[in-house]
C-alpha cells in the first residue's frame, strides 16, 4: 500500500453496498483491502479498481462466519506496518421465514457474521486507530434495526445490535480523533434480492442503488455523524418508528412481511 494514500478495508466487497464502498473509496484516493469469500470475484474487482482509479488493491479472501476468517482479517487490521485508516464492516447475511421452521445452524451462522464478526473486527481496528489518533469505522446496519421484523427475526435483531453497539462506541471515542458511524440503509438493489429478500409490490421510489447509499454514507461520515439513514423515505420511516408504540410497529411490520413475501 502506498504511504501517501489512506487505506480502507471493506468487508463484503464482492457485490452490492460493499463493492460500491470499495469503488467510491478508491475514487476518493484510498488504497483498498477488499474482503469476501470468493477470491476470483475480488480479483476482478481489484483489477477494475487499479485500472479506473490507480489505487493499490489487496485481496483478502475470508469467510467471516468462521473464526479463522475473522482472525485473518483482524490480523490484517492490527498490522502496524500496514495501518488501516477506515474499516467498513459491510459483510452480512439474512434469512427469511418463521423462526422455528428455519435451520438453527443457519440462524447461528447469521449471528456469527452479522454480530460477532462486526464486534471483533471493530475491536481489532480501534486499538491501533486510537493509538495513532486517527481513523474510523463504518458499520452497516439497516432500518430493520429500529423495530422487530417478523419473518426476519434474527436478521432484524442482529442489525439492532450493530446499531446499539456502534452508537455506544461512537460516544466512547469522543476526543480520540477516531470516528464510528452506523449506516442504516433501507431497500437497496443488491444480491439480497437473489437470496429471497425481494418483497413484492413495493413502489420503485422506495428502492435505492448501492452507489446512492454509499455517497450519503461517506458524506455523513465526513461530518462526524454517529448515524446515517439514507433516503428521505427511510428517514421518515425511522422517525415514525421512534414515536409509535412498539406493539403497533411490530404488527405493521408483520403485516407488511406477510404480504410482501
């Protein structure tokens, strides 16, 4: 990595929001460490980033649902000879269905990726960053964090953890020169739709593209925000959720998921 350019490490970089983060950060002058399970897809992305932006790109293939994968990325984050200036914890997975009918092993793997990996990698990044007095972390959550989501019970709960955790860490970092922000996008055109997260009947206006989400996120991060909810509709949804009784938001979410899936 070039000594003159800041370095960003992006997990889940092979597609969707993670890929959009890698592209945007390379265009902003970062060298990039791209992390995902598939080395071949990351290799193609690395070639594009080098060609289009002149960034140095490091490919790190790792399965963050495993201890070995998290350890490999944590080791890279802690390397004092190759400091990372920005960690984007984007890798995540979701499941859909009535909780008791889903394989519990997949639910546990979802928690491992969406919660445990985020916590461990944030910890690995922050120690060196605080020591240097600069750097930051963006943890990707979802507007699903703001209310229970029937038929996505585990997914919504993992994102609630990410939101609460990152807000707390943001406050702990005051005065250190290091930032932490949680990004809460809504419906975004990513690979999640191919995995069954493709609700029917939603108007096109509620959907965002990954590059829109990332542009809003980086603007909020530059301003030192603790939370970034992208898109006017999503901002309004979160605001409404915060003032309505929990019983109402739970029932509304349940009705919407029954209809959409």
